C-alpha cells in the first residue's frame, strides 16, 4: 500500500468524525423539537432520566459525506448508500412514533433487496467442512435468501446490543477497524476507505454517548444502531465474502461476532422459554455483566475487549507467518489485561445503575 492510500483513509476517517461531531448539537436540538426522547420505562433501560435520540442522523451524515467524497461510489456502494437511506428513514420514524416490529422488518428486507439488486450477493464461501473434498461452498438458488437473511440479521444484531452507553458505537467502530485491516490485507482499498468513514462517524458520536460523571447527551436510537448494522453487513459482503479463496468462512462471523452471538443466544433463550423472539428481557451480555456487579463503564470495557479479541482473531486467520504469531500474542495479552482490570474494578466499586443508554426495543 502506498502513502496516498493511508492518507486517503485517514482523511476519510477524520472527515466523518468531524462532521458527525459538529452535527450532533443540531441533531440533539431537532430531537427535542420533534419529541424523539428516550424515557425510562422498563427494567431493560439503563438510564434514569430522559435522553434525546436520533444521534444516528449525525452518524449517517458523517459517514455519507465522507464516502461520497473519498470512496469510489460504484454500483455496489450506491446500493449500500441507497439501502442505508431506507434504514435511516425507517429508524428515524421509529425513534419518534415507535413502529410495529413487522413494519421495521419489512423496511429492512426492502433495504436488503436494494443491496442485492446492486450486486451484493453471497454466492460462494470457503467450505467450513474441513472433511469435505470441495474447497468452496456454493449457495446456488439460495444465494439471495441467505444474503437477505445475513443483512437483516446483522442489522438487528447491532440494534440489540445498543443497551449501554457507548456500546453499539464502540463495538461497531472496532468491527469497522477490523474490516479495514483485513481489506488492506487483500488489497481492497475502496472497502478500507468506507470502513474508515464508518469508524470515524462512530468516534464522532462517542463523546456524546459515553457514560461519565455527567449525564449522557445523546442516544443513537434505532436510526443509528440499524444503520451501523446495515452498513457492516453489506460491506462485509463486498469486502469479506467476496474473497472466499483467501478469507476463511469464519472471518465475517468473527468480525461481527459479539452482536451476532448475543442475538443468536437471545433468540434461542426466548424461544426455549416460550416467548416471542422479540420479547425484551435482561438476558443480553451487557445486562448480565451489570447484574453481576460491574459498572456500566466496566461492562462496556469488557465487551470492547471481547469484540477486539474476536477482531484480532479474524485478522490472524487472514494473515500468516510472523504477523500471525505477533497478533496472537497481542490478543492474549489484551484479553488478560482487560479481564484483570474488570475483576479488580468489580471488587473496588459498586455497580452503576442510574446512567445508562439505549435500552432500545428488541425488535427489528
């Protein structure tokens, strides 16, 4: 990679960050004006005071402008941007008036088909069956349904982890950086630029959403959480599944591992208990960590670490030689350090129950 490529990614990241951060006060005022306010209600909500949402509008604005300015907007990228508009509009309406879950799901499926119509389809992946003689696995007629399921599944998975301040934005940022690195390893510069823009938008939002001594200023709402999930899911098709001969079947699942595993376990748990899959409960990873005695900041730090280690594992699978060994060592050291910090912090502090984010509906 040349210095120009790294400069382009850096500028794309910085532009998205600055635009998102600068737009946040305007979006915040707009949320108050139209009544897009998250009000404490049930046990799944972690904050004790009303907080404006719609922060996803600023995230999308920073991402959109940066991509248009610095990425190659080809047919597939146009599909991602058009589908994102559908997701953002639907999420914004839901943040104001609360749509039924099946209406949101229909919008997400429509957005997924927009991506499919623009060439984002998973036709072939590396074969996860190590005992098979075939190196690749082709989906054939099931390619489109599987692609739509992947996009809608990841879109909702990110939304479902948006339950603590800074969690969804931070995990999405980590996933973006992971995908950026892997894209550089397989020489897919355009994907790397798009992921730099998404990471920058996430960073621009975090100062308004991190749990601190002061009250949280903004939530991303469904507008942001669904948009982040949609972009990650579609770009993963463009930049990870595309290189099935190089990238292992496991890589896309590791990159977006935390929200994906949490959602799969949540659905299985609810179905086994005889509940609707969209029934809200306190069984998500972040709820369990807080219920175990960790503060919100400690729980978010642990989940950041888990997401980072999964991301590093994805990079390890894609790389080889000395780089692989170095990354494995870094992953184990990071996991151990964060685990030790969380254990010590839990013993020395009481849990925070009042600040909190999101608690978004467990619905598409």
